[in-house]
C-alpha cells in the first residue's frame, strides 16, 4: 500500500514538472527581445545620427527569418553612421583577447570601429556627429565575459560627451542563479570591472542601470540611459540562445558550464579550445590516462589553443546536469592531481576570481563548502544592491 502511494506521488510530481515545463516553453515562445520592440524606441531615433554597438548576436528572430538589427533599422530609414564592435569583432570570429582592427561592413559599407583594438572606449573623435548610441549585444551573465566591460566604457563615453544611450535588452541564459566571490577593487580589469559575484543573475539592461545608479563609472558620472525591456521574460526560465554569443560558446551546455570552467583559463588545464567541445571538457597531457581524450587543433576562434596538437587526457562534461551554482570540485580536483602544483595557477587567475583568496583556499586544501561559505556575506550584500535594479521576476 505504501509503495503504491509513493508511486502515485512520484507520478504526480513528474506530471506537475511536465506541465510547468510546457508552460515555461509556451511563455518562452512569446518572448520578444528589446531589439524587436521598435515601437518603444523608433520615434526617439528618427532623423538623428545613430551609432550601433553590436555583433553577430544583434538579430531580431521573432519573424520567420531573422534579420540583423542594423539591416532592420536601415530598412526603416534610420540614419546609422557607425558600428562599434566588442571582443571577437562584429562577425564574432576573432579569438578570445585577440586585437581586432577597424574596418567596414561588406554588406552595408558602414565603418566598423573595434572596441577591442586600439581603444576599448569610444574616443571623443569617434563620437563626433553621433546623437544616440544603441547597444544590442547578447551577454551570458558572467562577470568575466567582457561584453559588460564594453558596455561600461560605452556608457562612460556617452556620459562624458553628452550623448544618449539606448540598451536593447536580451535574456540572461545564466540568469537563474547568483554565485561566486564578489570582485575586490584591487583586481579590477577588463575581465572584471564591477564589485559583483562571478554570476550576477541580471540582464545586460539591468546591469547597465546598476552601473549608472551605483556611480561605478569614472568620477561617478551618470549616463542618459534608456533600457528597452524584453517582453514576457522570466529569469527562472532557462533561455536557449538562437546564436552562439562568441566563438567558444557553441551551445546551451557550454554557456551553462562557462562560469565554472572559465577559471581554468588561467591554469594548466585546457577547457577544449581548439575542439568542437569548448567549455564542455577539461584535460591536460600529463594527467593519468583516461578513457576520454582530445587533441586541440588550430581553428577559427582558437588559432593557438592550449596544448596545440597534443593529446590531452580529460573529463567529458557534456552530460553533466544543468548547473545552478559554480562547481569548484573540478578545479580543486585538477589542482590536487597536478604533477607540478607550483605552476598550476597562472598570473591572471586572481583577476578572473576577483580576489587572491580563492587561489590560496584551493592551495590550502579547503573544500567547496568551506570556500563557498566565505562568499556568503558578499553575495547577500550584492543581492540587496541588485534588487533595486531588477526589471523582471
């Protein structure tokens, strides 16, 4: 009798989950990104000279065939004068950290100014003749993903030159959780500019409002900012991106694993750059032989990957459960089995971590629970700040 009750309860629970998933899916089908809500910003830019900060993700995909924001606005006779592009370039094919030169868009002939080349912040000269900037780039919700750093510098330049900025908001595929140490000011860099945890749980529009209102820009300057919100967005729904946001985040799994695996970038462990399993595998040639092996090759988006043409013994994480927290077990275990612990951490690790404590905690043998306990107060303080700027449930 008891076993039958347990079976009935389990069945009911599974049905309940199924209905919840269906309702989430139906809601997600109706989601409309800020770029597609032209009725909320078109009148403000008609007749003005516009600069677009964009890349390959800046598309409107609610119609039968997607169209790039720039092509859409040009068809509506909006006067786009310049395009500014972030890390990886306008077409999104450059390597991580690679310098990207200025150029011209083949299709439209518009000048493209790289914000990951000679300068990361629009110069006064580059802004001459521009009335309004529009920012439309898909973020993934991690502090060290540099699109929010580009947003910061664009906001700062707009504020200093008395222009206006419109952020066309997009969902955060890692918006369902918050985790990680809060960045300490001494470790501020282009891969971490703000006192937030590694995973902040905000859309790029919400994050822009927070930058502005918290006075995080130089001299606490404020930007004339408008955010065009997403329609029907719920951060509890795991949003699957229609376009990969950068060369080495090819799918939903890699995006979910990214906040946990990016820390490996500044260690002796490969995260699969130079394969088709980027940010879904980890390995090293010196590890004990494993059943899973991979060999990084030179390829678009990873011309010089770690351990180029060397066989790595590794771990395949592609079937790992969906994460709702940062997994530290992988990096702790990797350090413990490292054959030369003195070189495991590279010089940039503390910038990714946002402090020097995480590296020391791993070296001292603390476990994941003990390390995460040290993040607790910082996360709670951040949540209090964050709550003031949320646009969605």
